[in-house]
């Protein structure tokens, strides 16, 4: 009853197409769930993500749930997730991809899921990392640990070491460092981000994660541009 009244004044809309949701729909309407441009990379053993990172970073497997299209449904979803506080989108999409990945042998031996982090200042400003819910639900689906204390986003200035690294990674202007690396020694980790475009961010992450011993890395993102 109360929920009906709330819905009357604040009708729930689909976060992709912005049409009104039916009572039995949650966050993304049934039409959008059918229309969203899935890649199916993981079902087809497609090597697109490996090719994006070719010669820069070696990975076991890589997939993206959707193909990103400007002004499309996926852009709308990522915008809502990233800038409007709709973390439920990450939760739904993590469950979606997680349910699929757990049926694929290549993803059944993932030990831990690691989200691409935000710098702590940015985290404070936004209030959340848009990758968190998506990555948590992947970890849950794959029965893997969720580790957000291993890969850390650092600043671009200060120490000489950072300056050297900054020069190396100036394609993305992003710097990361590894902490508690014993937590991932000898493990197969799934590195998770919202969007892969040039691959520069993931490349920078993989470089520092490889400071751990005998690490295998696979990748999952919400979308690929
Ligand atoms: Zn919709």
C-alpha cells in the first residue's frame, strides 16, 4: 500500500530507456533487457579484449557485458550508475553477467575479484565507486573473494618514483599501486571496470598487479567502446 502511494508520486522508470516500469520489473525494463547490445564474448571465446591489450598486457580471458554506443541504452545506464547515484544498476548488471560467467569453464576458477579503484579524493566526492556493486555481485556469483584493498589508485605527483611511472603511463595519466600483494599470490583474479576503451587503465592496473607472484588475470567490464 505504502509502496503504491510512493510509486504514484515517484513512478519508477527504467534506467536505460526512462519509460515507466511495470510492477514486476526492476531497474531495467523487459524490452531493454532484450534490446541491450550484449557482446556474448564469454559464450563465444571471443578474443576482442585480448586484442585490445595485445602487446601491452597478458590476460587469460576477457569479456564485456555490452557494446557501448553513444547516446544508446548502455550510455544511459553507465551515466546513471556513475553520476546519478543509481548503484542498483551495478548490482543488476553484476548479477546478469555473473549468472552467465559461472556457466563458462574459463571463469569457474576465479579466486578473487578486484575492482578498478577510484582515488580516495574522488571516492569521497562521488560517495561510491561505480564499479563496486557490479564487482561484488560478480564475486558472489563466482564464489570468489572480493578484494578492494589490493589495488590502490595513487596521485600523479610527489615522489620521484611516481614521476617515472607517470611518464610511462601518460597515455592514461593514471597511477596505481599494489598493497597486501600476498592476498593474490598464486591466484587467478578477475579485474573489473565499468568501461574499456583504449585499455590504458587496465594496462596500468595489470602492470602493478603483476608485482604479485604467479598471478593469472582475467577481465570483466560492463561495456566495451
Ligand atoms: Zn527500458
